[in-house]
C-alpha cells in the first residue's frame, strides 16, 4: 500500500467512525470537493459539510473498497447506508470517488453517484417522478447549501 492509499484508508476509516476531524486532516488547505449535491471550493466548506453529515448521521454504515492510487491520483468505491434526515427514509448510496493529491494530502475530491437512484430512496415519490430532472437536482442542491450555510454559523 502506497502513502496515498494509506491516506484514503485513514479517511474512510474515520468516516466509518463519523470522525470528521480526522477526515479533515486528510485534505490539503487548498482542497475542493464536488458531488451531485455539493460544489465546495474551500477546506472550510468541506469541513462544514463532513461535520454536518457526521453529526446528523442516523443508522449510518459505510463500507469502502477498490482503493487505488499513484503519486498524483486515486480512486475508491464506497457505499453509505443511512436515514435521510429530511424524510426519515433509508438510503443506500453507492459512490465512485476520484482524488488528486498534493503534498501527501487530498487536493481534489470528486464523488459520483446516480442522483435519480438516490432521490428515489431519499425523497420517495417526488424523487421517483422528478429525480431525473435538473429541476429537482437544483432544488436539492439549493436546500443542501442552505443547510450547510446554517450549520456553518
């Protein structure tokens, strides 16, 4: 296992334990993060997101596999099972993660998942009917940003 793979193992092990502080030690000061819901440009925003998600997690389980990296890039597959707090619905989300590294830390983190599959689980009928639309995706992004801004205060 190389150093970047060890870093990703440390990150996901901390995530399994809902330890946002340790997760954040894996990020570079100039890190960015994006997924279908969040577009975060600063380490402070990333920290707020992980802290918020870890603090609010209920019935949470995380597994990860296929951790691979070289000197500059890496990837992993992970799955999170949890209760979505806004609807109290059970979600199982499968994510493909890509990373770029600088100075032995994560400088860029991009998570990809099927938004429609997620929205069907998290939102029920509205997700089933509208989860494939940019309208619902933008609405979820806006609400997530509002939650993050409230959490940061």
